[in-house]
C-alpha cells in the first residue's frame, strides 16, 4: 500500500505543472475567477496572487524547455506548456464573460497554434478540457441554458480549427520527410561512390579528400536550372525560363525556371508557343522594353507572380535551327540593355552545350553493353559544371576503362608556356598536385605542340640521345619504373587546353582499341572542362567586383540577409565592418584614376586575405568596403579591424618613385547586441564609420562606443 502511494506521489512530482493547472481549472469551475471577483469590485488580492503564481509557473516551464538539450525528447514538456497556456486562456475567457466573451475568437487562434506545435490529438484533448471547464462553470452558475448555442458553436469551431490546421501541418511534415528521405538517398549513393573507389586513387582533386559529390548525380534539368539561376542573378531579373520546342508542331514548353517567387508546377505543362516567346522562337523581336504595350491578342509568357514589364530573349540555335529560347523578365520597364543581350547570348550557348552533352549521353547509352564504364564517365562529366568536380571525375572514371599506376590531368598556360597539374592519382599529391613545369623540351610539350597522342609501349626502350634525355614532365618531376606511357591532348576547337597522362609499370599495357576510346573521352573532357571554366567565369561575373576581386554589393546584401535569417534559428553573433579609404579623392585628383584603382586593389587584397573562409569581404560602393564576420563578438571584430587597419597602413603604393601611404577608417556594429534588423545594423556601422572619420581618420569605432559617448555627454 505504501509503494502505491509513493508511486502516486512520484507521478504528481513529475507532472506537477499538470496537477497545478488542473487545480486552477477547478477554481474556474467553482467561480474563483469571474468578472465580479477579479474586475468589477477592483483587483482582489487573492485572485491576483493566484494569477501571479500561475504566470511564474508558466515562465519556469518556458525556461526549462528552452534549456533542454536539442537532442532530448521535449514533446511531453511542450504538452505541459500548452496545458498551462490553455489554463491561462480559460481564466481570461471566464473573467471576460465565458462563452460570450469578446476574447473568445482568440481561443480559436490558440487552437490553431496548438495544432501546429503539438499535433492533432493533444490539441483535441486540450480543447475539449478547456471548453468542458467553461461549460461546467456555466452549468453551476445556471447560465448554460441561455448560452447553449454559444457553447455549441465554440465546440464546433475549435475542433474544426484543430482538425484543419493539424491536417495541413501533417501534409507539410510528410512532404518535408519525403524530401529528407530523397536527400538521404542521394547522399548514400554519393557515399557509396566514395567507398567503392580503388585504393590506388589517393588524391583526385585539389581538396585532397575523397568525398562524394552530389553534382555528379544531377541530370540535365538541374544543370539548366543552375544556368537559369546564374542568368537571373547576373542580370538582376525577376524570372528566367529556358523553353524548348516540343515534339508536336507549334509547341514549346518550359524546361527550367529560376524565379524570385514560387512558381506553379503546372507551368511546365503549359504551351508557351502562343505567348510573346513565340517572337524569339521564330527569330523575331528579342527585347521588349514595355510589355504593357503588347497587342491584346499576344499573351504574356507567364501569368503568375509579379507582372513582368520588360523581357529579354536569346534563341537556342542548333545547326542553324532554333531549338528553343532562354528568356528573362523584370518587373521594371526598360530594364535590359545591349550588354545584357550579349551576356544572354553567352548563356544561350552554354544551354545548348548542356543539351548537346545530354544528347551525347543518350547516344552512348545505345552502346552501353560495350562501353559501360565510358558511359558512366560521360554521365558524370555531362552532369557537372564545377571545375574541381570535372577534374576529379575524369581521372576517377578512367580507371574503369584502362589500367594505370598513375594518372595526371594537366592544364596548359600558353601565355607562360607552362603546364599546371590539376588532378593526380597514384603519385604523391604533396609533390605533384598544383605543380607548374615548363613545356619546353619535354614529352608533354611535344604532345601539346603536335596536337596528337603520344604512346610509348615501353618507355625504357625509347631511342637514345636527345629523345632519351627528354623528361616526360621536367627534371624536377622524374618518373621511375614506367613501362607503358600514354599522353592524350585535350583539344577544343583546334586549340589544346590540357592533357591526360597515364602510366603503368607493365609494358604494352594499352591497346589501339583503348587508345581510341581515350581519344573520344579526351574530346568530351575538353568540352566539359571548358564549360566548367566558362561557368566559373559567369559565376565570378555575377557575384564579384571586377576591379577589386571582392564580392559585389548585391551579393553582400543577399549573403547578409541569409546569414541574419540563419542566426535567428541558430543564434550566433555577427559583426559588420564598413571601411572607407581616407582621402581617396586626393589620390584620384592628384595622381589620376589609375593610381586610385591601384589603391582600391591594394586595400581589397588586404581585406580578402585577412578574413576567414566563412566570412565575407565585399565592395560596398566607391571606396567603401564591407566585411561580415560570422560568430564574431564585438571585441573580436574590433581586434580584427585594428589588425586590418595596421596592415593597410603598412601597405605602400608606388608612383613615380614616390611611396604613397594609404589609411582606412572603419565602423563596426554587432548582431544582436546593437540590432537584429539588417538595415539598422548597416546604419549603425555607417554611423560608427562616420564617427571614426570625424575623430581623425585611420581608426576603428564600434557602434556601442557611440552609444556610450552619447550617454556620457
């Protein structure tokens, strides 16, 4: 018997919040919290004290839930917290008039929020308990007969809210779960690729880490979507769409979309041939500065989102025929100019190159039985436009086509007449990777000059004299115990961009059949590497400032938005530094704009090399720069700013034998200490910069010091 009571006592202690909340509901039923007791006769000490105790308990439960470990099961704590909130809601409703309270509609909002955070079943239970409490109070007070219609409506609406919101939340959770499962599956496939690599492949890329890359699993749609997104961001448009002509006559459908707004899935099934895009598909007008002036019979290319007011198109041409169109619109009139037209033409060629790779992929599939490994390589190369990924995939996949003890991917710098080893397998990465060597008087140089492959069935038996003494790469990069050597040039439009080199200790390792396959592979590899290089340049154009190499203003704004939003979910301090070159106008007026540009580049170089990889250095505008430091408190940000200020002060710019000294002023503000809003944070950093300039320049000022200075005056 004693154990029974001890068990009951333990349960009461464990769920004390529920017990106390139930006691308060009993007080509601017996009329402790009514309008007459709490409001009409003035605040009564008893009910006010009871409400204070309940509010303290609620605050305590919120603190306990906030301090619970992230991986702990907090569902029971959430239900307890929801129960206490429901008790407070019942008291508020009873005090203000019960079922006829003017606050009763807010109870439906409480029901919806509970369904979102707790789920359907707990919400239904809490709702029934709350309404039952009010019903019992009305029954005891003998007002239930007069208010039965109000209570019936309250029951129906509250339960309806709980069910509707609960179902919607369940649907959203199910979609999120499926998306997570898809991502997990792709990650597992990528990890599977990593674990199945041959042990001889020790270093395949600059990362020097054998990691899975999801981009190698993407298909053509993902590549086109990425190209559309780059175009949208580079031209500051609203929506970019890539449209391809369909199989049926007079049909054209969207293949990829990138937009600032959510677009409906049904858009991909709409025939866009009968819209304004038909002009581009037929080789007609390509730029519309005022879409509102279109003839009535001409439909716009989309009817969702913000209404487009200007449009720019570029045809996708294949063998002299239009295969589709890439179009970008804006919500502003006359948004695009001729420079934008040239950029869009470049992106149109990239789209057709991606489509061409996809068709090559289909052709190779027809001979999959004979060329299975080769097919896999083309798939990976055609699915990625990242330079490091393409370099890695080339060497990684060739091992399924032919045997080698070492393999290298060399890129050619014709201006410096040198080669750069971009990827290596089977050789020490610390010695070979990212190494430059002269092309003169080497076997690799001969391959590049002749634009044809070089094959030594047995390198040890090559001729004597000059040929014997000529190194494969250079004397600093000797190769020992090499039997068979095969070097294949990467030729793009009759221009050698690189070279693949394979070697093995075994003589006569490579047959003419394997060499032919390697030559075909080299053509595709050259195209993929060139596309990756162009993609990197396009990405650079879209996000970087051309003069300083820092990120541009638009990218800074987007990046800061993203990081501040992320900080609301995972709180970390973020410091913003705005820098301004002191007396910059003097440099331009006294020494000319070329020297001013040189000063900008020198300061930008110090800023870029002073921040961590996870931080951001951007050109804010003119002679101003901005630094965003993640997980950086105010003191750390000021310390880094002082170090940068001193580094800039030690930098010299030479002009006509004169050494010009450069200084900068810097203003700092920290999230969330000074503000949680982006605009306010920027404004505070700017004011701190202004104070630094007013204080004599060549100094650092934090926004917190401005507040302190204002308070002491």
